[in-house]
């Protein structure tokens, strides 16, 4: 009782294993941070589900990614299918 069924009407399991990647870089003499969210098993980080660029600190990049993970969790729980950045920009 009280447990959510992770399956949709079509019988597809609505679970994803995601990872957050935070990268430090220097651009035009400024120290910046980048973060993205992608499949944990995706070896090519070229098309994530979400990203943020130009964060001033590691904490800023990590906070932004955690906020987005919480939003993704809510949308997946509501039945939405996450879209990759390339699919979102093409729409």
C-alpha cells in the first residue's frame, strides 16, 4: 500500500539511471564551471538531457544540476519522457 508502480500503461519501466558531470575550465582568462545531466551508461557526453555553462563556482554548477535533477524526477514521475538537448532545440 502506498507504493508507486514504476510501469506505464504500456508496461515500460519509467526509471532512468542519470549522472551529473561537473567540469572546471578556463575561458578568456576566467575560471568557469560547466555541468550536465546524461545517461549513466552514455560514454559519449555530446548530447545530454540538460546542461549549464559559465557557472562562477563549483557549488553553483552543482546546485543548478541538483535542481534540474529534482525537476526531471518530478516530470518523469508525472509520465513525461525526458528529451535530449538536441531534440529540445530542434522542436
